[in-house]
């Protein structure tokens, strides 16, 4: 919410810049000068921040508040009233964000459960006691790592709809990490794999990032799919 309040403050700058050439606040058809481009860019930033709150903004009232302040007119709200309204706005925005996240978490959980239920019936897919599912693509002949080992792997991670969110192949170098310092599904799956193996693993959210999700692409309660190639156990 802090980002939104800062954005609203920046909006005053945007409208001040946009108003330098006259009284109209209609959008410029072409932004060519630095003043126009910077004003438009700030407006884009503020608009994106406000849109992310899922709150309805009355644009004429918003503009009037900015103009009254910039032009030194008597405000329609006292400082105390404005503060109270902004606190209420912040709370409503937080509530809306929580509701949206809860709805997404419920949908992700339902979709993931349906996917795993269908997936476990496929030939070649094994389901462990934890709910992890895996499919052997290539079975190696090397040693199997322990949870306390450091391993080097190549991997590609996707959501159940096929969206790729991470790939060591794309980066062009394998990942090296302590096996007991990653998500539970990786700790379990890699201990099943002899060095030289490549598995496809399917992780319910309890073995991945759970209700918190991770970053912008992995939402709450997301079921994840990884193609993992165990290259070596590091000494």
C-alpha cells in the first residue's frame, strides 16, 4: 500500500507537468517533448499502481483534488478528513488484495489436485507417500545423493499450464545447492535419482512453495512440474 500512496504523491507532479501548457487535462495524442514524455511515463506508473489495488478511482474527483492543491484553492476535505479517507482506502485495498489472493489460492489448489489425480494414472508415473509424483526419463547408474550432500543439476520448471518460470538450461549453466536447503519436493526427488538420471517430477504445493507462492509467476498453492537432470554430487 505504501507504493500506492507514493504513487498518488507522484501523480501531483505528473499533473503539474501536464498542466504547464494550459487548463486542459486531456491526454496528449503524441508525446514528443521531454516534458510530455516524462509526464506520461509518471502517469503510467501511477495508473499501474492504482489499478493493482482493484479499487475504483473517480478520475474527475482525483484530478480536482490535485488541481485544488496545486492551485492553492481551499480543499473540499480537511487534512484530518483526507487522512481518515486515505486510511480507509488503504484498508479496503489491502482487503481486496487478500480476497483476490485467497480466490487465486483456492483455484490453484483445485486445479492442481485435478491435474495430479489425472497424472498419477499415467503409465510410468510413480506417486510417493508424500504425494510427490515422478516419471523416469533417463535412469542413471551413479550414486544417489543424501539430503546433506551438495548437488549440481540442470532443470526446467513450469506451471501445470506449461508456463516456464525458471530454467538453468536457458541460463546456460547448472545450479549447485545443498540438497536440504531447497523446497521439500526437490530434497525428496533428488535422493531417488542416481547421478546421470533425468526425471520429471510433479510437486503439489505442500512440497513446493505452498500458500505463499514465489515471485510473480508462482502463485499461492501452485502445483509445479520440473524436469531435473542430476549431473553430479559435489565433493
